[in-house]
C-alpha cells in the first residue's frame, strides 16, 4: 500500500493517537454502566470514536481514489507569529483588559496570513472585540 494523501494520513495518525490517549486516561476513572454512567464513560466513548474516525481518515488516504497530496514544508514564520500573538494576549490580559487583549491577539495573528491587509485586520479585530464585549461583558 502506498500513501497517496500524506496530509490525510498524518491527520489520521494524529486523531488515532489522541483518541487512544484520551481513552487510556478515561479508563483510570470509574466507567459505571450505560444506565448509570461514571465519570470515565463519556470520555472513553469519545476517545474510541476519535480513534475510529482517525482510522477511517487513514484508510481513505491509502485508497487508489485518494487525491495525491504532499505535506507542505513547515512554515516557522507562521508558527512564530501565532505563538507570539498568544503570548501577547497573555501579557495584555491582566494589564490592559480582555478587550485590548482580544484586539492585540486578532491583529497580531492576522499578520501570519499571506493575504494580510491592515484594513481587514483592523476591521476584524474591532468586530471581534465588539462581539466579545457584547457576549461576555454586557
């Protein structure tokens, strides 16, 4: 078997590993029964479901009808900008408040896009800041 779609293959492996991890952690809690579920019942079911979905994605990446797709080269610039914007949010939140922190997070992370424009980033930041105000503050 040949991996035809590397992106889906990698995603399938990731889903399977995360599903197994959560299912394994869930077994350390009491599972209970279907009629009286314990605290580990639902996380175990979700972990198994995630594993099965990952297996489905992995198998479809191996089929002959799968689109041939390569994993693109890792873009360290984007990872650095996103990580930096999250750190900026953490710095601004206690000192300037949630609204300024949201604006900074959205604007800074927008610069990671190849289609970045000052106008769109500013408008998006303002809209999300107002939305945050209306939902969480009012």
